[in-house]
C-alpha cells in the first residue's frame, strides 16, 4: 500500500515500481527545510507513455534526509532515502486506521480511501511542482 518512490532523482520519470502504480501510495523525500531531497525520484509515471499521459507521482512526500535511526551494533546514525520517508507514511496510515471503529473497517478501509485521506490532508510545499512533491508533505 505504501512504497518508497526511489532514490534516482533529480531526473524526472525515475520513479520505481511498485510506487508508480495507481493503487500504491508513492512516497518521495524532503529535508527538514521542506526542500525536495536531491536523491528523491520524480514523476511522472512512464509506463503509459507514449500512448497516454503518465500519472502524477509521488503521491506525498515525507522527511527522508538526515533522519536519526538505530545502528545494528548500538547507538544511532543518520539515514537518508525515500525508504526512510515511506515508513513515516505507513505509520500515518496505521494511525488513521486506528480511529476507524473496528466494525466499520472492512467497509471503509482500502488503499484508495487511505490515499485520498493522505492526499487531501497533505500540506502543499511552495516551489516544487506536482511531479516532485505530489500533493505535498504528509500531514497527520
């Protein structure tokens, strides 16, 4: 349901599968200044081309540069990548799911409803275009 868009930026059309699929929430990376991380892949999706338009991707962006994480041995280290940003979005999805009453989850919960909630709640960043930020920074 949630996938890192890839670290092949800054070129456009560099997003990776499965994040390029319409039923997957593709996540790009930003830094703490809300700038698109240089490594973050950009849309549009390319597998429809040349017979149609590509889809806007990423769907949302999250912090993915210089994020503190644990080392295998002990202590912490700085991590960067869209694979660091996408677990943040997966956690947001889990929190959103937790507020849906359990009897209603089967009727309300699906990838499309979660994607809609994330996209509509995202904070648009000033500057980057839609193929760099999608709907903007994820905002729980």
